[in-house]
């Protein structure tokens, strides 16, 4: 196999926390599948041990872009590569970062164990300074993955050999960028940012790793090249809280993404020890009766279901441009946002959403995890908290939805306390955004009551929601399992119309009966969508879905991102003024 010398996914992977000194470790790695999970016994973690094959990181071994394309279950996999460390890096600390690895990971550097992580969707890092030297070093990675165990969130990864229904090709091991970063011995490690446009400021909680007592943290806000705010504070612990007053207020709005640059410095005796670049947007969110207000204005959410799958990369977009293109496609169809469905998307997608004024809802890939007992909480909550912390500062993210359709597991009902505790923790971590406990069913405690309705008949679809207009009963898909308590209400999955005449595979499917023609599809789409746009108490919709994925052929685009209909026709339907909008 001839491997490319170009670095795939070369862009900076953490766009809200940028430093200049970093090394991208994507590209050619040694690779081996460990079917017996016996590699540790056979000395695979030794730095001198060579693996049998090769893979292109950050693409999973199931994908074509990885160069492996092994589709069967892989209980464990190994990775190994050499990297060169400049001597200048040894004056501070060297951090080894992983964007995401599915699912349980152990890491060695030069044969020394440096740490482990559980979770397939969130980033983790290790300080490898004690284990490296200038020149050539070796990193070895071991990953275990079992989507059939009931003990890990797998999202839409198939638990069968073949993809089927709405489950698709699996992702095992590394699927986001691996990279090295140089930091000083005491450095700015993370930040939580709360925008406060009504008080003309932004609040920061900056964390520091290492002893920086007596140093000063400086924060500067910049808009279109002009400094519009600054402040500083003395470091007395590992956390510094600052409020940056702003002389100019430019609100981040849907389709009009006004963003500020933010620069943070850690200074000691007049010298800058650490410097980080970031950005932020000013916007507020409020639930007001049945309306969802952004910056005080009722905004109808024209959402589409986006599952983050790619024909050649599976979970991993082939390029940064592909991430941006998916948002462009959606906005070109008249959608103003998306449910990021059954997957915690990579930070670069949220970066583009921030910069394009595109609304997103954050969701975990909970399918596959047994939550019928408390053990499910121990497997779900730590990773979910990592995801909430990672994405908190993105202005495009307007709500959290930790679970989706929490169906019974082998006839046993969900443990309601699992959902209640996850909702509670999410609200404590982020009181600024609404939280939907589980999209569709079965609600326990939620800020918004959403349902999924794949009725294909516009007339019967409309009839279900007419009583709500007159103060009557809301339509509840599972009245014996969930209770409506007056929350804002919307249909967060509908449509899913089965249409792809070019795909004859007998496995292909969609919701309901297939339309007999393209025009019949468009008439159905328009009829269903108008029901929701015209409802005065419905704050949004979410159509299933943006593009086909493998055998599921209910997308508005094909899997290879080609339009199945005239985009302008879809856009003209989606863009009509909604009854609830100001």
C-alpha cells in the first residue's frame, strides 16, 4: 500500500483555544487489529515493537480514507508512530492531545504508560514531558471498542455485521486529530465564557495549570481589528474570574454571525509567559411562553437532522471544507440550524456554525447504552460533562439534548433517575441554555417538550396539533410514559420521506410509503412543513434529514452531497414566515 505524505486534516483542531506551537500527528501510523485483546501480553506497548500494518490517522479503520477498510467488528486495535520533538520544547511542557478515540484508550510514550480515557466522542490529553526527549520519540495507543456490550454509547454505529435501518458503519479507534502542543510550566488551560450583552460585558472563568500565584491574567476583546475592551486580574489560585467591559455591542444573530476576537495572556514580572487566542459571540437565549427568543426576538427554528456521516470517512469529514459545506448546503435549503444527532460533533463543525450564524443543538450518541439501571449513569455522565465543558463557549450552540429516544432495553424501562440526574447536572453546568432530557421519548424532566412524528399525511398530521391552538390537549406520542406540563413544544423529527429512485438496493428504506414522483415528494414535504410553520404555538421544526446515509434514503441530498431536488424549491418552502415569529 502506498501511503500519502500529505498530512490529512491539517487545520488547527481546537479553534477556540489557539497557540502557535503545535505539531499535527495525523498521517501514517503503524496499525494492527488485536482480535484476542492479547497485545499487552505480547509486548505491543513496548516502544520497539512494530505493528503489522499501516493506517492513515485520523480516519477510522472501517473507512476508505484510512487505507484499511476493515468492516467487521474489531474488539481492540493498536496504533504506533514516531514523532520528532524539538529541543526547545523541553523548556516547558509537552502535551499530547487526542480529539476523540472510540472507545476505551490507553497510551504509552517511549514505553512508559501516560494515561487512559473512556469515551468515544470527547477530547483528552496527557502531559508527556517526563517521558520524552529531544529528537525521535514513540507513541503507542491501544483501544478497546464493543458497541454490542450495552456499556457504551455507540450512537448510530450498527450493532450488527451489516448496516441496517438507521444504523450505519461503525467507527473504531482514533477518528479526530492527534497533536502535540508546547506550553510553559504554568499555563492557561481552559476558559468558560458567559456573554452578557445587556450589561455590555463578557464574563470569564480562566483556569491555570501549574503554580502562577502572583502572576496576572490579561484579557482583551477585539472587534474587526479594534480593541473594544480589556481587563486583568491577579492570580491567587487555579481559577481567575474576570469581567471584560465592552465599549461596542454587536450581537451574534442567526445568519449574521458577528464575532469578537479574544486574547488572553498570563504575565509575570512584565513578561508574557503564555498567550492564547479565542473568539466569542454576544447573544442571549430565553424561553418565553411558547416562544424561543434569541436576543429577545422570537426565532422560528428551521432545523434539519444532521448525523455527521461521510461516505469515505464515516465519522470523520475528509476535510475542513466538507464540514463547512454541509452547513452551506443546509442554509441553501432554507434551514437556519440543525440537531447534531446521536453524535458529539468535532469542534471544527461548531467553529463553522459560529462563523456562519447557524443554530445547533448538542446531543450525545446515547444509543446502545443500557440506562435501565444506575450503572448507565456512570458510563454516560462523565463523557457528557466533558462534551458540555468543551462546547460551552460556542454561540451557535443554543441547547442541550443528552439523550435521544430512550427506548426500553430488552423489555425493561429506562431508569428515570438517570435522565433526571443528567438533566440536573447539565443545568448546573450551563444555566444559560435550555435542556431537553431525551428527544422524542420518554421525557422525565425537560425545559422543552418535543416529539417525533413521521405521519406522512399532511391532513392527519395537521389534525393532531389543532387542539393546541385553542388551549386544548397537546399531541403526546406516549401519554402513558410522559406528561406534558406546559413547556414550549415542537416537532423535533418529522418527514423522513423515502425518496431516492437511483438507489435500488433492497436494504434501502425511509419512513412511510414512497412517493410516486418527485412532484409528489415536494407536495408532501410542503404540506407537512406548512403545518408547523403555520402553527402559532410551535417554535420550530426539525426535518429528517439533510442527506442520505448508506441505506437510509430520506435525505434532501444524496450521501455524496448531490441535490435530489431543486434546492430553491425546498428553500422557498422552508423560508416562509412562521406564525410564531415576531
